[in-house]
């Protein structure tokens, strides 16, 4: 059966599941009602099995289906350049983990941009900075973000919102992503007040001229920035 497009959004999943549980628990008084229930059950099961990644289950195995649904993880993609990661990023990630079971920190591989740090350096700094945080994965992606999110079976893109100045760009990005894939939602989280003015670009600017950026970035990033701008010698 060709996958039914609207069935893949989580709202519809929840609706179907609730309906199926109600159906399962409904008292069945006559044979006719039993037949009607089974046929409705099978119709909903067909819709469910049309969902990408949902294992084909026998119509009788309703418990497995309920368990599968309960265990389904809420995964968000937290995309960005992370050139380099700042304490503001970490703040958003920690807030996001209160809403999602797992967050994939996804670094964009963008040949158009001219980053200060190589992808390997950025991954290294992220790994060290996030080593105490559980339920995260660090990955890279190229191409469209929504395609990457769908590949990772995620329905959410997580973005941090600082001041009003972020709004216009974030709004455009979210609307374009929605146009490209309506099943993926963008979730904005407000950064903590102390990180309102923290951005990778402003931190790089300050670090370039020897400004004090203690407390704005993880220690490893502070160290790597000093190395990059020649204030200390390369540790390698
Ligand atoms: O940290 P940044 O640089 O603000 O992150 C921007 C990012 C990576 C989220 C954005 O550039 C992105 O998603 N790029 C991938 C290409 C894409 O899907 N663009 C949006 C629709 S055109």
C-alpha cells in the first residue's frame, strides 16, 4: 500500500492510537458489533502499518502495538554551524532535553561558508563540551535540513531564540522548512537571559583581539580560540 501522507504526522499517530485503544476496550455485546469492531480495527491497522518504519504486526497483537507506540522516542534535530559551540547553545540543548528524549546536534557541512574551525575541530569541541550530557548525538549533514530530519525519523527542529533580531531570519527559515516538509515542526526555545548577547560570531570577534570570553564558551573552546588567534601555542 502506498504510504498515506497525513498519517505520518505524530498528531494523527496519537489519534489513531487513542481510537484503537478505545476500540479494544469497548464492550462488545453482539456478534454484529464484534465484526464491525474487527473490521474497523483492521482498517486502522492498515493505516498504521503504512507508516514508514512501523513494523508489520499481526492484527491480534495489539499489546505490541501499544508498547511500540509508548516506546516511540521524541527526537529533535538541533542544527547549526557551531563555529564554535557556545554556552548559549548548551543552554538551549539542556532546555530541549526536558522536552525531547534525544537531540541530534547536527553540524551543517556548508562549502559556501568560510568557518573558522574545521568540521573535525567543531565535532571535537562539541564532544568535550557535551560529554556530561546524555541522550544526544553529534552528527553532520549536508543538503536540506528537512531531508536530514526525515532521514533521522525526527519530526522536530530545535532552534534557540535570543533577541528580536533573531526573529526575522528564524521565521523565514522555519516557514521555508515547513513549506518543504509539513510534517516537521520547528520548536523555538528562549535562551537563558545571560546568553542573550552570546553568539559564535561576536565571541570570535572578541577572541580575535584578545578580549576576555571566560564563561561565555566551554573551557575547551576558549583554549582553541586562543590557539587559533595565536595567543597561546598549538597544543598538538
Ligand atoms: O547556526 P546557523 O548558521 O544559524 O544554522 C543555520 C542552519 C544550519 C540551521 C541553516 O543554514 C540550514 O538549515 N541549512 C541547511 C539548508 C536548508 O535546509 N536551509 C533551509 C531551507 S532553504
